[in-house]
C-alpha cells in the first residue's frame, strides 16, 4: 500500500501498519510530538491501522485537531483524578474546546482548594504514564458495562446513539471512559496543564435537566505557553465587563429586581445616552424618521406576524388565553408596530424608501442559564430600524444598512474585531420558517451577491435565520472567546403579505414592498459590555462619562478651578472639580484609577495667567497650556470622536 504524506512524498508498506509506527518510520522526533492524524481528511487516532492507499497527515499540537486530541486526553486525566478522590461522583461529558477542555460531573461544586487537590492527583496520573487503549463493545454490552460502573449519564449517551454506531471506550490504568477519541498514546505526554475554574452547567444544556458541576481546564505542550496563557487570563479577568463594569459603577444587578434586569448607574447611563444621541443624529442624517411605539401589544398582533407560533416561548406573556378576553405580551421586537405606522396612510411608490428608526426597549424571556452581565439580558434597548422599500430599491438600501453598520464599528474602534455571517434557513427543518423555498433561496443568493460585491468576507451558517428571513449577523467575541451577535441586517420578502402592506405603483396597482430589519449599532447594553472589555474601561474621550477632572492644589484655588470647569462645561465637556482636602499626589492617583482621560492641575501660576497644567492618559504630563487652547483641543477630540493611542506605560 502507498501512503502519501503531506509534503507529497510517500511511504510504501507490504502490510497494514499503525499510524504511530508510520510516524516513527518517518522520524522518531515526529512520533514523540504526534497527537493524532488525518487519513484522507478524516481525523483519526494514532492507534488506527492503515491497510490501503491513502493520504496521511500526522498532527501535532500545532494543528487544531492535534491540540484537540491533546486536551481531550487531559480531560480524561481530570475525570480519573476526580473518580480517585471522589468515587461516588458520576461522569457526564468531557470534550476539548477552543481554550482547553472541560468535564461535567454530577457532584457538589468544587472550590479552588478542591481544584488544587484534583490538580495534584492529575500530576500523579500523568507521572504514572498509563497507556491509553481503545476498545469497542456491542450496544447491549456497552450499556451493561456502564450500568455496572453506575454511570447513568454514560448509559443515557449510549442509548441515544444510532443503532449501528460503533461504541468505543478508552482505558488508562484502572480508569475507563466512553469516548470516540482520538487521544494521545499515553498520559505522560501531557506536559503542562491547569484547572481554571468550576461552574454550574445543565446536563445537555437544558435547564429542564439537572445542574452539574463543570470543571474548566487548559493544557499545552510547553510550560512557557501555559504561563503565557495564564497571564492572558489574568488580563482578561481585569477586562471582564461583568467585573470591571461593576467596579467602575457603570451597572449593577439586584436579586429582588431579577436576573437579566441590570441597573445602569449614572456613569453607565451617561455612556449609553451619548451613544444613543450619536446614533439617532446619524440616522437622521441618513434619511431616517423616528417613531415611538408601545412596549406591549395584544396577542393578536403577534399572531399576524407569526411570532406567537414561532417565538412565544421567548416572550413575556401577560394573561391566560383560556381565561382572559385579551392577552398581552411585552414586545420582543418593534417591527409589527412600525408596520402599522406605515399602514396609517396610503403610500405611493414615490414615498419609498421609508426608513423608520426607533430606540426600542425590548423584552425576551432568556433562559436563566444564559444570563451574563450586560451581554445576555431580559430587557434591553436597541438602535432598531425598519426600511420599507420597493423591490428594485432593496439591494442599494441593504448596502446602505451595511455602510451604516460599518461606520458605527469604525467610529467605536471595533471594526477589526468583528466577523460577518450570512445566517440562512435550514431547508431540512422547514416547519420553523414561513415562506417558500424559492423565496428563501432567492433572498439568500442576493445577500451573498451584495456581500461579495462589497468585498466583505463572510461565513454561512444554516439554521441561524429568523423565521421570516435570512440576515447578515455581525459577530464579535467577548474576552472569554464566546461569540455574540452585535448588529443584524435582515432581508424580509414575506411579512408585508402577512400585514397586508402595499404601495401604489406608477400604474395605479397595489404592490407589496420589501422590508429590511436592521440595527445600526445593536443593543446598547451589549455594546457597553463590548466597549468595557475592548478598552479595559479606558474609553475614548468622547464616550467617557467624566472627561476632565480639575485638581486645585489647595483651597485657595477652588474659585479658579470652578471657573475652569464652567468654561469646559459651557463647551459641552463633562467635567468635575476635586475640592477634597487631600494632597495633589493622592488626587492624581485617584483620578487615574477612575480612568478619567484628562486632569487639569491648577495652582498659583495657572490662576494668575489663565493656564492649566495638563496630565493625560495619552501623553502623561503635557505641561502648562492656555485654557482656551486646551478647550479647543479637547472639543475637537470629542467632536471628531478621535480614538487616541495611549502611550503612558503606567496606564496601559
């Protein structure tokens, strides 16, 4: 048989051969670092025996699939360590993930002391160097095997496998786990690992199931890489909006108010207000007209739109259909409300496009397990808009929505942090959607063409469309790597029919318009979370709730300090005066900790000559400047929404 390698060279063997032996034949060094392999593109175990011609690629930790095998083995070591220390614990699942691995256990949660104890046991297992060996069992024997081990979650997993599935196990010493693999050859090959945290996780991701304990860890083939990653984790903990936002007093949550219902505190509200005014002004420049619509509606409205049938579980319903004459629901979207604004008067083809914008507060009944800070909440506010257009205007208006979104991303300094996704329907699950296959395929093709024409790189994903239309989702990851949708632009060729919307064309005929559902910047709460993490709280000056703090050296200069503040305030700058009886060094340190971009120190010389001594997070001590010059400079920075580079090391 002929084995073709990645570099185009080949190996010929007269009999079947295990991949690990082929790796040794190529190079002992390669065999030592091999983690898994691909055979004709399929990821397989190093134990796999090859008996026919194929293309073979040996995978190391530098390959994503190799890294996954390495970390998956670490998850098995974790499970063995837990079973050694806590024999009554039941095992669930333990996959590799992008950042490492996790394992779910049916047991009480582990604190840091327990995790350290488990780590110590893992090191023993790795040092023992048990070989991992794969074997398979028929379905009934596999079920019996796990029943005898009293592992109910494994039994459930086996029973859910297809009848013809190959049921494989991996053993290492006295420990055996249900697993498809692939794995390393031995536990001793794990060089560096760390258990990161423990949290709750529902079995199979459903809140209807039992809450399990999930232990997260990571593993690397070099200690230096692990140390670098742990340092990175410390940095992102400092950036985590859920922690930093509370420390900065931007938002808080209260149990008696409810999960997913954050309170924006004065500083956080000011940032959101700044964003909202900017977006509303920008949309007005681009031809949007604003509406203000109710926060709730009768179920009748949602039945027309289809939300009642397709989205009712995600809504807050007020009343019982079997008892009450009228049942209301808090709105999860604004579109049907704005449709009735459109329908309030007859429209001509000359009236289109009509661009409606609204700062909309929405309500969605998210699962409790999904709640997180400001990124996943039950009440939120978005920069929502609906464009009612003629079919011949659709492409250009869709491009205009993309242009607005890109402008918002550029202004916020996050354009490089996003990816674009064409979210399509799932043709194998048509009952989830309304409209014909022809309409869906046509609209998806047109969006694909627009993105290609605009040279926007994008991925495609089935099953992520709304029930009435495909969309472009602009995605971003938080500091922990979890991806969220920040901005959505959606093509709708269906709902105008549902709501009997039309315009009169040039021939006097009634014609159905198309609709674009879009956000210009998305959800304000989620955007605030994104910006907290992006800038580690050091927002661009135009977004800072406090842009300047004036620091008088002593009480004698309070009058001048307040005069400086009044001048700045009159020019639209957010400013405060620190009149506390503290030393100036303390005031400077305190201002820096409060992440204020500019501080103005004033004393005798400044008061006498109309000056301010400027210290900034950008350049440090900038020396004395005329007050008018400083005012002109900061007003320009705010007006242009400049994002200045921070050059002072102590502020990084």
